[in-house]
C-alpha cells in the first residue's frame, strides 16, 4: 500500500498546479483541494501513519469549511445592487443647490427675486449666472458662491465685501452692483450683466493695436483713480478681471464704458475691514506688486504697478514674468523685466518709458494715476526724434533688431537689421565685429560665409541700414578672409583682423583690397592669438594679441612700431594676460589687465595714465574679450563679448551706469550720425 502513496501524492501536486493555472473560483478550488486532502488522509491512514493522516484530515475540514462560508457569503450578496452614476438627486432643501438639466448651461436655481437663465462663468469659488429680475425684467449677472464655502465665515464676509465695495462706486468703467443677499438660503451678488469677453480672452485671440491699448489703459486708470479717491485699493488687476464689451472696439476706437473693471473680492482700504492675515500674499503673482509679494502694506501705487504689468502684456504680447508661483514672486521682488521695446521693437518709445515707470520696484518712483492719464492724453504713440550726433551701434543675438542703435545713455533707439529666413534684407547671423566711418556708414563682419553674395564676409551699410557693399570673400587668397573677428577704420582704410589666418587685411572704404600684414608667430609684427584691433585718428593701428600677452602698434602701412605689455611684478619676466583694447580721439590707449581686472590708460605720448576697476559679473565669461569704445568726451563704454550688461565710465573711471541689454552682445561701435 505504501508503494501507491508516492504516485498519489504526485497526482495531488499535479492537481494543485493545474488549479493554479486555470484559476477557478474560490469555492471550486477549496472543494477540490478538500477532496484531494481527504483521499490523501485515507491512504496515509491505511499505510499506518496516524499522525500524518490526522494532519491531512484537519486540512480537508478547513478547506471544506472555507468553501461553505464562501458559498454562504455569496448567497447573502446574491441580491443585485443597483449603482446609478447619474441618479436623480434628492429634492434639495437649500434653494441654492442646483441640478444640471440636459443643457449644461441651464440650472435649477430658485431665488425669490430672480429667474436664473443659464450659467455664463465658473471659477474655483463659485459660478456666475445670467438671470432676469422679476420686478422689471432686467437681465443681471448673479454671482453665486459654491455651497461648500458657505460654512466659512471669512469667505462669506470676503465674498460680500466685494458687493459692499462695488455699490459705492459710480463709474462707467466699473461693473455695477444692484443688490446682494446673504439671508436664509439665498447667497448671491446681483451685478450688471456684461455682454462681451474678458481682456484675457481677447488677448488670446489677437494682438491689440497700440492705439487700442492706450485707450483701454486710460479707461482702467480712470477707474482706479475713482476707487482710490474712496480709499479703496483693488489689489488684483489682471486681464481676467477686465471685461471688454461686445463691439466696444470699432475701427480702433473704444466707446465710452466699453471696458469694465471687475472682481473687487480682495480689495482693501481704510473704510474696509482687512480679512487677510498679516503678511499674507493675496492676488495673482504675475501682476502682483513687489510690496504685495513681500506681504507688506499696499496702497494706490500697488495698483499702478499691476496696471503697468497689464499694459506690458498688451503691448508686447507676453507677460513680464513667467514661471511657478514662487519663481514669479522672486522675479517681482528682485528682477526687472525686459523693456517692452526690447521685446517688440515697434513699441513707441514714449509708451515704453511710461510702462517702465509704472513697474518701478520702488513705489516712490512710480507715476501717480493723474500723471499716467496726463501722459496718455498728451500722446505716447510716437517716438522722440532721435537726432543725437553720436550713437552706439550694437550687434546682439536676437532675431529682431540684431543690429541696433542706442543713444549714449544706453537706451535703445533704432533697429537697423534683423536676422532670420523670410525677412527682407535679413542678415544671416549676428555680426561679430562693427566699425563706422565719419559719414555714418557702418561696416560689419559675419562669422559665417554661407550667405551668398559670393561668400563676402564684410558688409557696408548706410546710416539708415541699407546695404551698400559686400566684399571680403571667404577663402585662402591674399585678399580673402577666413574668420574676421575685429575691425577698425583709420583714415580711408578699413583694417580687418582675421583670427584664423593671424593677419590684418586692409581694404579701402569701397571694398578694394590694399594689403595685408602680420602672420602667426612670436616675433615682432606677428600674432599668436589676436583678439581685437583699434586705430587712432593720429594714424596708429593697435592689435591686442592675447597669445603673446601684448598690444602691438603699427603704421597704416603695416610696419611694426612698438608694443605694450605688463609684467606680473617687477622681478618677473612673465607677462599679464590682456583682455580688452580701446582708443580715444586724443590717441590714448585703454588696455584691460586680466590679472588686476583694471583698465590701464596709456597717453598718446606713451606715459602711463590712471587706472580703474573693470570687474566681470557673475555669469560673464572670463575668457571673452572686453568690447570697448570711447566717446569724444572721454566716456568709456565696455561690455564683455557675449555678455549683456553695458557699463559706462566717466573720464576718471567712475562707474556712471550699468544697462542690461537683455541679449548677448557680439560687437559695438561708436557711430557718427550726420544731420539729415
């Protein structure tokens, strides 16, 4: 008998494996295993092993009991349960409970004085419904809070504070409130029904013309002036809280009352109780004033800032600050946005200046609303006439306004050329070197030769930006160029420094080749790593060679004259690295000492002049050369190539200003602007 036990146990194991494979129901599995255990127990008992048989019998009884319990439980649950995901709701006990019908905009809301027609808006705190007043049939907008917030006393108080504030105002550009109720089961604010779109929706569909923008901002400024006169600060100026009525803008004209300022839910003032906690930030961070972002006291000037950011978005097509909540709050406090004219070059200069004034970080520097309105009425749609005798030409890595003119205070004035495919007269890339002659013509070099024009790397532009010449072909020939990196004019000659061939190639102003000099090496008149070239009116040409750590002086014919270099110290023969070169009209040479981070001046007679600090900023490349230009008055303009901050120094080396160019700068040149 014992010989049969082993095969039977193997069969039992096979049955168990088969059950695991087909995965029958729980009851079926339990009953089969119980039967197998019972048979195995009988066989083991016959073999004479009583203890093993008892164990198998216990297992059989346990499995059988589990199967019976499972059967009983299923019978208990055998009665079907109906689950309705769209079941009809119970009859509401609160009239503000609403039941959606077949149409998602029709609601079953019951109020004593109003018939609700449809829902026209929904937000995180509540919904807005179009309704008809029973008394006179007037169509109104009912603002109804969500029921879950009604248990919050602070929320209810804030919700109806908006109605209290709005009922005090009477202005064509502020939404009117007719009445409100917070009694029994009825909670609502009945407001003027506005047929139109929010400014946010309008801006998503199209870019407003500058004239339209000015009219909208003027209306909102007047509305804010009205509420400020009653000691109320809005604190949440944003496109979503401005309604533009249907047909309000026709042929570029805004009709009176065509825009409405809405949502005074977080407004505060001397006559209102402030519900927000001390230091709390309430408002939309993209349009939030810095003092509001810090949790400090807000006043009318905070609304001026938010209105300025709204104007910024309207004229540029983008918000001034972007990112997460925390990132935007940080930007509001510590960073200044790119000026509107830098984002969109068509922005009129006066409008650009007004917007920048409104978004000053310091509230004391912002204009009042009276001043804003006065400047808008005086006209901001034109640029001031730019007739300065000198300008700073600049090449930046931007598709729009790649080549631009700044005044000598660092303010963007004109755009001369763009880059990019599909643009008329576009440059193939940002010029990496600039020079200008006494007639105001601008010469530029291109870092790439894949631009047609028979591979010409040098372009000559008129003072207005029109191309006059293209010369300096790419190649290895005597009159050809490989990589022009710097240019200067001396008399009627254009000197082009080629960083690849280590030569200076000379052309006349008509693009005709004259000569070349230099070459690779460490001897006199040769260059190891040339970086920049400059020339004085006295006829001296200077080349900065960072490889040999020296500045060499040449005649216009290319003859070597002398060199300037600085030792590490009096006892060392090692030379200091040099990172920048400039000259002025008197023949003074300006050289940047890379070790001391200073500008060293050498007068025209070769005697040392004064020195002053020229520090790199965090993020600026330590290897890039300094681009330097000196005005006829002796003011020095300096910026790192690839950097964005233009510094202006006085004649004695005092830092007068630092202006962000908001784009990497590749080249600069002072330009004489002849009178038209």
